[in-house]
C-alpha cells in the first residue's frame, strides 16, 4: 500500500472543518505550497507513524516515555507544518487514526496494531 494521500480528502476536510480556526490557519500556512511541499509534509508524518510502529515493537506500552515523546513530536510536527495542534485537536486525531479505516490501514501498514497503539498513546498524553 502506498503512503496516505491526503489530497484525495481535501474537500471532505474543508466540508467538516472549513469553518474552524485550525482550518483557516492551515489555509494561510500552506498557501502557495507546491505539491512537492505537501508530499514532503506527508512523508514527515509518515516517518513519525513509522517511528511509533518501531516503538510499539520494542515496548508495547503506549504510556512509555518513548511513546509519549513521539506523541509530543507528532503534535509539534502538526503545529509546525499544518495548524496549531491543541491537545483537544490531537485527541480527535488520535481517535480518527484508529476509527477511520483509511487512516487505520495507512498507519497499520507500518506494523499491525500501530494505529491502535498511537490512539492509546495520544489518549494517555492528552489525559495527563
């Protein structure tokens, strides 16, 4: 399976979140980005998902320091490249990673169960 292509879902995202401050920030922050830049951003996210899979294989505890550091890395990456990723937004993303079959399949291609592991790690991080 290829890496997740978020461009396929841009209309869906605009419909669901187009009126939010995060979406407006995303639009401003990414205005003028080339397709290549969006691909680089997606590749960076994919690398973090791969890091979670490796972490899970070493220590299957989503509350481990390494897993929690990766959640912070994910949140910072999203904030730097897309929009301010508050704990509330991050918690929603964490749920979506395992509940939306498209995201789950993409993440689980790194390792079976990675999406659930990330969701659990995010839930712990946001509940701290």
